[in-house]
């Protein structure tokens, strides 16, 4: 895989990138008229932000990236003939461990200079799991890619991107809130009980995206 997005001029630690992504996400929700609660202590293990307005509430976990993809699942696997099967099982275990009704906020930075707004996506854990299963079938790994190009055995090229409706918007937030109506309580109280729960890969290229 050849990454086409320029590397950031400054090398940031994982914590610095996480802090930047969470604050960008919090600012964007606030600008859309939401009250934003930053989680702490034990609750932070399951989600980072609680956002609410008159229309409802969301528990949000935020992940930032400079590389055009997010490693949300760590399969801890070595390559083998049964790697794909193991990857699928790992994704299934991951979705089972997700705290109920958590929304994923994915922040893609193009530069540490912030000369342009990063691209922000919102998705449910179930939607992400479905995309990860597709990634296993097409690419042989469990990363979630923003955009890439696949070349099949006949030399045909196909561009795959995250769904356009995942982009951060009032409509997308309303969709995710509506999907939660009538389900378990969405209050921001932390609850351990509620959260317990060999074909070669095609060659891919990361394609630059524009805002």
C-alpha cells in the first residue's frame, strides 16, 4: 500500500493526536448546538464525550488519524491460511464488547498545521463492524480505511470510500439519535453491567481526499 497523503510536519504522540481529535469533535458538536460533556475516570474507557440537545443524546468515542485509516480492532494474529476466519471472529468479538449505543467519531487530519478542517465521520459500532468485515474480504486486514483503490486479478481498479452519509452533519447526528429511540436508557451514567458484554490481499493505494 502506498500512502498518498503528505505526512504531518510535526510528529505527534498518540495522546497528542487523541487530544486534538477529541477537542475538534467537541468543538464541532458545540457549534451544532449540542451540550458536550467530556468523560473521565472509568467511564472514559467506554466513551469520550457525551453530547445532548433537545433532540436526544449520544455517547461518542473519538479516534483521530493522520494516515487515512483507523486501527479500531487489534486482531493479534500472525498470517496464516485461516487468518481471514480469525479476523472475522475477532471483529465479532469486538462488536460484542462495545458498550451499548456508542457512536464512533472518526477524525482524519491532513496536516498538523490545521490549515483546513479535518474530515469527520460518525458511525455506529454495527456499521463499522460491517465495513471491517468487508475490509477483511478485500484487503486481508481489519483496518478501517477512508479511501483506497483495489486492483483485481484482471487489472481492473475500483475505488472504495467510507459512505458519504457518514460525514459529520446535523442529518447524520439525527439519524444516529433516531436509531436509538425506544432502546436502553442513554443517560451518561457509567454502568459496568451495561457494557459487559490464503489468498494474497489485493494491492491498494490510499487516495487523497478533499474537504
